[in-house]
C-alpha cells in the first residue's frame, strides 16, 4: 500500500513562496517524492493556497509573473483532497475536544485521523497548541531528515 501523508496549506506555501523557502520542507518533499508518498489534504487547502498566492501578488510581495509561476507549480503538485463527508463532523469534534475556536486546522487533522496517516504542517502555533495531545501531528521545523514517515 502506498504511503500517505496529510499536509496543510502552511507546508505547501513553503514550497511555493520564495520568502517561505525552507530547507527542511524541501528535503521532506524530496524524500516523499523519492518514496512515492501520496500527499493528501482537506478540501479547504485549495482555497487557502490559491488565496494566499493571489494575496501575495495583490500586495506586491510577488511579481505577477512569480505569482503565475507559483500558481502553475501548485496546479502540478498532485495533492489530492479527501472529500469524505465525515471530515466536517470529525473537525467539529476535534475542535471541541481541544477547545479551539475554529475548525479550519482541525479539518486537516480530521483527514489525517480518517485516513490514519501523519499530518505535516509548518504552523508552529498549531503544533504548540496540540503538543502532547496529538501523536500524528508533525512540524516541518522539527524535521531533521532522519525521521521515518508513515
């Protein structure tokens, strides 16, 4: 069976935005590519990524050509949304369990829970808020190139 990991928009944006480039994220992506790991995500991922890319161009943090290039790369990533009808319910339950005000981040965790895989993020705040309570969450900033990915 093909290995799978769930990623969120914060991680994908480290691959797409020059200002966010991160050696650990790039190394992790290369490892996943070499292993044939399938990248999955929550449906809201696509709206988040494209909105941030467009915002970067609008506020002139990226030149229009850079935005177009990043958008094109995004389209070619092959990251698959898991459109399981149980995702919103699971995200609601997780937000309630962890006493969080919103369900956005919990949608990614819900996908990881439902698909029984790791959830990788570049959102240190999220990782800190769940520290010690969710074993499947991984922060790209803590990746040293030696961890085993599921």
